């Protein structure tokens, strides 16, 4: 299905491949809930996790996925002083050095959009994008789709409200691409400064004037983290004003369908993007997203590296 390929973004991933990954992930979720969570599928394969940016969910879930598949994993925090990046080594030199050690897969998170694509053209290992700048975060979109599918089963035709900092969000971009591929209807809302003008022409979404409009009758509400580390100054008046205008609370969720779910890729700025009561409320599937992250990353590693049946 995606055996032997890179996973750099959702643009070239057709619907049947997405469904194949989600079906495979379902099996790995069942394995993750067993007392003994390990299968031998990737025994003898080498997986490198190279993270140039901070991460809790993605890094830990890729590490766990590799362990659960019995791969040999090495985890590298390239942003600190533990690698030769601190001595000025370039991304390419570091990747080629690691590749020379016969890695089968390199999972990379990097602040520069396009860094995984750059490596994919230059090293022998399969490259998996764990988030590149403002560009894409494909495994996040896949785990989000898995979470939505667990509630609604049929993804085509679902109404999704995507709220907040869309401009800087690689999570939004990967979801917009994948949801269009699957025939889902996406409405976006947020500060004008955080929604690119061309967004809806490119991704086929509908832009709403208010958060309430976007949420009206939605099956899924996906709130996005304010990516303050990527913002130039002047894009937001203040966090307090953002929370008042665009923060989601329990009253606003009443606009959605009765069975609607509330998602957030994490980490959540409580009291800013989401009121605390909805983060922990009955509609929240934020921790389901985290659990599904391990299953999806197991499926992606397994399918790309061509392991045996789990
Ligand atoms: N959703 C996500 O990418 O979270 P982390 O930054 O913790 O990996």
C-alpha cells in the first residue's frame, strides 16, 4: 500500500491508502490494549527519531510504536547539545551520517517547511514527516481521522469546524488536504490575520465570519493551538481578547450536533483556545487522539517498512 514509500504529507495519499492505514491502525490499537503490547513485525529494522523541535505526543508515540513493533530505535533530540548540530553540523550531513549506519526509516520533526522532502531526495532510508514548520503533519491528520471514524464510521459528508490559528498550523494543512480527499466538508473560523486569504480556494473549505457560524450543526469541532512561536508580532490583539472571541466553551458547543466531538492536537492552552470545562468535558476526544497516535504510527511504520502480519 505505502510499502517502501516516504510519508511526507497528505497531498499524494489517495483515499484508499488513507482507509488502509486507518484499518491497519485499528488492529494495532487492539494490540496496544493487551497486557503484552509487543509484536515481532519489524524485528531487525532500524528506526531513527530525529526531533529538531519540541514534542511530547508525536515523539513519544513514534518511540512507543517502534518498540511495540520490535524495531531497534534511536532517539535523537537535535535541538539540544547532545548532537553535532550544536557544533554546526548541517541537517544533510547529520542525516547522511545516520543513513550510513543503515537506518531503515528516519522520522523527522523540523522547524523548516520542506526539511523532510529535502532529506527524502538525498538519503536511502524512508522518511516520515513528524511535522515540518508550517507545512504538514501527516500522522496527526491520520490519527485525527481515525478518531473521527471511531465516532461516525463514514467520513464522507461529515461537517468539520476548524477553529483558530490556521495560518501557522501544519495540523490544519494536513487535515484540510486529507478531508478534501475524503469528501468531508470543512468550515474555518478565526482571526483574519490567522487565516490566509487563499485558503479556501486552495483547500475547498468555507470561511465563516464567526466561530458560532462554523460550529452550527458540525459533527466535529477541531480547535488549533495558537502557534505563538511561529508568529510575527501584531497578529493578535491579546490572548484575553482571543479567548473571548475565538475560545470554545460549553455554551458554544451547544450549536453543534448532539453527537459532535471536540478535538485538539495538543498541547492545549487551557483558557485560551478551549475553556477548561470543555477540555475535560464529555465531548472531548483529546485523549482518544493521543491513544490513536500510537496506533496510527505503528500502522505507518509497519506499512512503510513492510513488516509481517501483526
Ligand atoms: N500534536 C502534536 O504534534 O503534539 P506534540 O508537539 O506534543 O508532538
